C-alpha cells in the first residue's frame, strides 16, 4: 500500500537540512531503485523553486510499504528526523486515484 509521509520542519533548521541532505537523498534513492517511490520533495518556505535562505517548511514522501508500522519505522529513521530537522512527522495511508 502507499503511504504519505508529511513532515514539518523545525524553525531555523536549514543548516541541519543542508548538512543531512546527502544521507536523506540516499535513502530516497534506495526506495526509488526498489520501485517503491512515487514522489518526494520539500515544501519551499516561499513561492520559488529555489527559496535560498528562506528555506523549507517541510517535506512530502509518497512511497509503497508493506504496512503502516513499516512506513512509520522508515520515517522515524529518516536522517532529517534523526538530525532534528523535523518538528513533526505524520504517516498516513494514501490511495492514488490520478493519474492512472
């Protein structure tokens, strides 16, 4: 089943986000290589593809996991979560309707 991992950044976490990004991306690439990643990306703090020092307000990952507990465990082990970038992480089942 698909799960949405919705994360909200802690204020002033841009430096931790930048430092931890390679490890975060490595885990996402592993999901992609396994054919389980639907989409992933950050929420810019301003209406721009490169928000610069404004940074980000969070992230969204939609991926396939065997169950909610496995998705939650994956989210809990994310380098951003471990580094304190995220203030909050929600993991929810997700049903893809479109595009088909």
